[in-house]
C-alpha cells in the first residue's frame, strides 16, 4: 500500500487555532502523526526579565484567554508562597467562584466546538448561547468578558456585592436548567454516539505513563484533580473528582459535561460560605527562592516553576500548561484511526495552542 | 519551596528516571534555568499521589544530555523545547525537531541564554 | 449594471475568514461569539468560511511571529480581490503586551495592508461587528 502524507492545519475550519499535524496515511487509516508547533510562540516566559513580578500577572493572564484567571491565580499563589503571604479568606472564596465560572465557560466552549467537529452545528450554537450567560456574570462583576484581571498578589482586586450574589444565583439556576436540557442530546444522541464511542481509546495505564492531565486522564479512570490539593478554598468545600472509565472521546465528553454541572454546585457552595472581611493584604518585600505552584485548569493541571532572587524581576518563570502534557496523547491515539476521525480526536484533548506554545 | 530534590549527574540521568518510572511516578515536566556562562540547571519533575519529586541535573552547555524520552515518551516535547530555547542538545530523542519546534531559521538563536555556543546535532 | 449587482451582493453578505496568528484566544473566541446566538451575525448574511478563496473579509487576531507570517501572507494572497483586512485586538494592532517578546514581529500591518483596526484586549463582539461593517465601506467603492 502506498503512503500518503496529508497536512492538517495550520488553517483548518475545525481548529480555531493554528496547529499543524503531519498525517501519514495508508489508504484511509493513519499510521503516523507528527505535530508541528511554533505558529503561536511568543516567548512570554522571557518577558519576566523585562517586567517586574507584579506586572507579570497581566502577562500570564494572556498566556491563554480562556482560562486567564486561573493562570493568574496559579502565579499569585506561587509568589505568595515565596513571600509568605496569607491570603484573606474572602479572597480565597472569591478565587474559587471566578475560577469555577471560567471552568464552566471553557467547558461549554469546548462542548460546542466538539459538536462542531462532527458537524452538529445546532448543538454548537446551543452551548455557546448558554455560555454567554456566564460571560455576562463576568462582565457584570469585573467589567470584562474574558480576561477579567481580578487576581493580585495577596488577594483580589474586585469584590462581589450582595445584590450581585442573588443575581448570580438566579442566573446559575437558568444555566443549570439549560445545560440539563442538553443532557439527552449529548449523552444519548445517535450522531454523538456514532462519532465518539470507541474513538481514540486510551487505557488508564497508557494515559498515566504518557503523563496526561485533566479530563483526558480522568476519562481513563484515574482520579487526579489538582483541586484535591485544596488550594484557594477548595479544602473548605465538598469536592469529588469526576471520573469515567472508558477512555474514549465519549468518556472525555461525559467528564467535561459532568464537571460543568459540578462547577455550578461548587460556586453555590462557595457563595453560601463566602465570609466577610478584607479583600487583599499588602505585598511587602520581594520574592526569593524557588517554588512550584499547581492548580487545576479546565484542561488539566497547570504547573508553574518560579525562581526569584530577591530582585524586582524574576530570574526564571516556567509554565507547563495542560495541553503541553496532553499532546503526546495525540501521537498515541491517532495511529489506526480513520482520517475522518482526526478532528474529533484532536478536539477531544481540548487543545489550547496558545497555552502550549506561550 | 521545593522539597524532595535529588541531585543527579549526566551518567545516571536515564537510570534515575527509569527508577522513577518503576516506582510509579507520573512524568510532569522539565525546567531549565541558566546558571552561568557554562552550565545550566535542569530539573526533572515527577508526581505520585500529589507528591512532587525532583531530580536536579547541573549540566554543562557544551555536551549533549542523554534524553529520557525512551523512558518517558512524553518528555520528547519538553526536551525539544529546551533545545530551542537554551541550545542544549539532547541525545537519543524519540522525535527530534532539530531546534525548529518553535523557532524559524532566521531566529535560530538561544533566547533564554545570555551566553551561548550553538552546537550541531550530536551523533546518534 | 453587473458591477452594481456584484457590489450589492458583496456588501449584503460578506463571507469572513478568521485566522488566529498568535493571539491568546481571547479575541478568537470573541470572533466566534459574534457568530453564535446572542450576537448572531449570520442573520445578516455573514458566514465564517474555512477556505480563503471564498472569503471577502479577513479577520486577523494576535501578534505576528516569524513562523506564522508566511502563513498569513499566503492566506492573504489566496483571498480574491476586492478584500478587506480587519486587525483585531491590541496584539493585532501593535503587538500589545507581547511587543517586547523575542519571537514577536509586531502588528499585522507589518506583513499585510490593514483596512480596519479594532482595539481592545480582548475586543468585544460589538466592536468586531462594528469593525467589519466599517470595512464593508471599502467594498462599496
């Protein structure tokens, strides 16, 4: 059988972001997939040498626009640990609320794009319609729809007023009702099942050895969620990781769908327990030493390595984003699959290329 | 602060990582920091049940580092990244992008190093 | 006569091509948000197409770097005349917060001619729609 090499991307209707895959095909079946990157590489880690450690918050927020607040939270937690700052309880709960709002909007975005990848356009529109409500909450509480810039070293910059709290709760009720309305479609629809069940299967052992993170790992039956570490206020609210065991695209879809509903529950818990008090403590001095900070993003574990030497600028800032860890999964999943399944499988890891390349 | 750091040397990089794999650790990532003109620090991070463990390798810039991608396949990506950004060469990479993972020919320099000598591809 | 019909058709239903060339995703998802129910520009005849040869309006988000400038140029050359280029977001305009990074060339206008600049970090869907409508003035001529 002769071999064909097909380039997939960087400009592809299914991918909102530029990534290139070199697919080697035998007939219609993929034998090898080699990813190529570099279309979004900017070199943000290097900016730590120009900007001081407070300004870097705004740079790390723009590593990825979808989970920007969680990047900032992870960075601030690292610096706070280095400087020995205790974050006030109210700020910790607010971090949970905003990070979970980001998780809901990211998962809805993904569910929509995933539906679009197998041509289910009305489901795509429905998911994005629900998502707008979450963005409205972000806009009303912080002033911006996506990059909300609320984290500072030592706490938060913005507060949620009591009137907003009631409004958020009623909006969340709507969101929950509408997501549940999609449940039958996503979970049992013939089209969805046909295109996702049994595609791109990874066993738990494979997934663990490849070092995968987040929903991709949890769909293979391994309960690994950084929220179990209890950062921010996750140690004070009830939290159970969502796990599925099949390890295929359908299981990943189910994990993300159930996490969306779980996040709504987490926000309700956090709002119920939201303590009074100050928003931030003043950060005095400069960070010194090495630290590792990990939090759970919608796509998985994000890992910050910060090395500071007591100067205004950090010596080294290293970011390992979830998609960077999930790319090896593509190389393991794609061989043996049909060409027509490539978009579904590529999207099933929820690729965020601007995260990967920074 | 970083705890559980084990220092390793160029000779036992692969051996130590293979040991970690047998013990059931998940590969997290590598971090590279420039120390001075001639050396860099490479930290290998592993995770097991939310406990991180690190291997610290202080490597000279001019000799290639043995790749751990035969042990942990996922490491090929980050090793290629370090090749791009620091100019360190890894020997025995599963997939070698030859310093073009992120950077184009015209900017094929080492942005994260202040002082550097770019080396050619090591023999396999 | 024929030209008149063409111009009218073009301005009534411009087809857009979106290319992310190194943005943080913020502007990209806002571009996509324009197409979805709340803003829904499809009701005005705008369609997001994947093929540059079908497009009239080229939406570019994000900074240009050394690798994607060739892709950007290539896409631009494939779009048939007359075409409108809309640069979106602070990064697309000047490089924004990333302008000092080593792999960043600068704004989109360093590589291809830009007709409309839409500021914002990220630009709001309203601003993006406004930018496209402004760009259509060029097609009218």
